C-alpha cells in the first residue's frame, strides 16, 4: 500500500511521480515565484494596457489612409504622443513609486491622441491608454503583513461649549456659575 493517494492514478495515466515533480519544479520554482513577486509589487496590468495603447496608436500612424495627412508639427505630435505613452507604460512598471504621475500623464496623452493620431488609434489605442492609466492610478501597494488588529473606535466627545453659542443648543450649554473675586481689605491709614 502506498501513502500517496494519487500515485496509482498518475501511473495509470502514464505519468509517473517524476513528471509531477518536474512540473511542480517548473511552475512553482524560484523563477515563477520571483516573477509573481515582481508583478504584484507594481501596477502591472495598468502599465501593460498603457503600453499596448501606445503601441496601437503608434501603429495606427502607419495606416494607409490617403485622407489623413500629417505634415509639420501635427505630424510630429502624431508620433510623439504614442512614444511618450509607451514610455509612461514602461515607467509605470519600473518606477511604481511615481505611478500616480505617470498614470495621469497616460490618461491625458491617450485623450490627446484623439486629435493627434488618427482618432486615438481608431478608438482602440485611446481606450487601452485610458483604461491602463486608470488601473495604474487606482493601484495600491500591498502591505507586507496583513493587519488583523481591530482598532477601537475613539470615545464619543462632547461638542465644545463655544459651538452651542453658534447653533444655540441649550442642552449642551454649560450651567452659568457665579464667580466672586476675593475682596482685599483696604488700608485706611
């Protein structure tokens, strides 16, 4: 009798225990674990969509459309906007500490491509850029240790007494107290 319940089924399938261990070593090995760690430590999907959006817009500039002519500064903008969009996608990946700036820049550039680059890469590149920038903007880094502590709620406080003068709440007004100053004996000399 074997202690592994799946050993009989693996041998029946023609795959021995060695094939299972080999697959586990490949897919659960240190390379895959380091890739997953790298991918989860940054806004990976946001950067990927920004990169794809910039690439689609850049490729749409090469579309054989005889009616769309880009000459001069507008032609430069048609190539400059998608190139900077691709750079923003790479910087979102490799500099995740500045993801807010690069994601906002990506959204603005993707919307600018509507005017400069064949309707934003025929809508597809523009939508990918806006989606990627939005995903990168919303990304938050994971905490290393999940907090399981429940923080107690702060104690209820009374509103300041000056507030009752403004809103005229008579219930929270403090009771007036009479204060008398001590009288000094005056010398009659």
